[in-house]
């Protein structure tokens, strides 16, 4: 009885502390790796839900290309597939109560959402996989420290990370702006479209940067369109054409057979004096 109640020796206490520390480190890395693997599994599930961006864009393009000759049977739209060599008839789903241009716009929204989602999710998957590799490497080093009974190294792994005090001057917060529709061109450029007249001014003079491309349908009221170019790349003709089509669509020229669209760098855009927000 006396032997059972005796205080633990220093060596016993150190051994106990070491074993607890080693178990905590192993649990930490095992938990982190398992958590990241669950995240990757969920991200792949989200990726599948977005569908193929190319498929959604193809549907929208084909509906617009067949807008005058498409056949509609209930919720089915039968169009010529001009992307295939033999130009077969194919069926695309669409709400029977909506006009074709609205259905096409819906597919383009799905395309933009899927394209953006795929880019973000793919990046997160890559980051999570890299983090797992890092955890595995750190876990291997921890096992080596356990083998060497380096308790100092193990305890350092369990310490909470120190908060870094930022001494740099505070940057201006980005101005929140919900007054624009967002699209992504086939070349990956973000295209912003003012939703309302008052949003046009804010988009052009508060959101757009000097080297962004600005567009507006000529001789018709309509949305301002801005192509973001943060890396100052040469603007591809395909992106200019896609943005011009969007500018024409969100203007009074929508029902015209064709429309001219003015464009320039944002730095050359000046608001006419005494003009209203819808200029």
C-alpha cells in the first residue's frame, strides 16, 4: 500500500510528460491530415455539382446561333450543333415559358459560375494537397524527435502560433459593390456590367482601373461594361468580342439585328457635364 502511494520520481514524471507530449503531437498531425482529406473529398463533390463550364457555354452559344431556326417541344429545344462536323440536331433543355435569349443567358450564367467555381475549387484542392504533404513531412520529423526523445522539439510543435503584429500601414478597404453582373471571358478576364443607371457611374469611376477596358453600346442607353485587366495584358480579340456582345445585350440595342459598341481604356473616359447616371 505504501509503495502504491509513494510520490512519482522525477524520471517517472519526465517519462509521463514525454509520453503525453508524443501522443498529443501524433494526434495533432493525424487529425490535421484527416481533416484536410475530408475537405478535399467535399471539394471534389462541389466540383462535380458545378458541371462542365464548356458544356454550359456550348448550350448558350448553340441556342443563340439557332435563335431563328430552333424548334421547341415543351421544355426541349432542338438546335443544329454547328460545333460538330456533321451538324446533327441535338436537344437542349429550356423552360418552355421563357424566350430563347433568356434561356441562353441562363446557360451563360451557369458557365460563368462553373468557370469561376472550378478555378477556385481547383486552387483549394491543390493547396489542401500541398498542406497534407507538408503535414506528412512534419509528422515524419516529429516521429524522429520521438525516437530521439527530444521533448523540446515536441513541445514547440504543440505551442499555439504567435500572432504577428502588423506594423505596416492599414490599406484602404475595398469598396463593396453589388451593382454589377459578373462574367468571365473565354480567356479568363473578368467582365463587369452595371445593373442600373446609378451603378454605371460607380462601376466606371470607382471600381474600374485606368488600364481596364470600358465599353458602351453606341447611340443607345445601356449598361457600362468593364473588362478588368489587373496584369496589364494585351486584350485578346475574343474577349473584346464577347464583352461587346454583352454590352449590346444589356442596352437598348438588344432587339436590333446588330449594334455598334464603343470601347476605350477607362483612363480616357470622362463623364459629360450635367449628364445623368444613365449617360
